[in-house]
């Protein structure tokens, strides 16, 4: 038998949207906790350090990729053929 190695292709996920920017992690974390109560929503806090500007913490969100994939499949089934 031959050893077959499966190549794992990394697929890019859905893009994250910046919903708020805060000067401290504590403030950003409070916003993250509020937003994380919504179902099917992923939330994260990311440290941003642009040059020549002040550092800040960005709160980012996106719809859960598994949920969006399921929605796409159901939307395809609903389309009529003319």
C-alpha cells in the first residue's frame, strides 16, 4: 500500500467587522461580554497598534461560520427554477 497524505487546504473564514474601539482592554472586554450574549455571533478583542497613532483595543464580531453555511444551503434550496 502507498502512503497517501491528505493535503489540508486552509480556507479563509468569514471576515471580522470592527464594531468598537477602546483605549483599555477592560472597556473592550465589557463590550465583548455584552455582545457575546447574542446567539450565533462570535466576538473577540484584538489589540491594535497603528504607527503614529495611539494604541487601542478593537472589538470584532462575525456570524458563526457554521450557521452562515447552513443558511446558504437553505437559501439555495428555496430558489425556484424558471
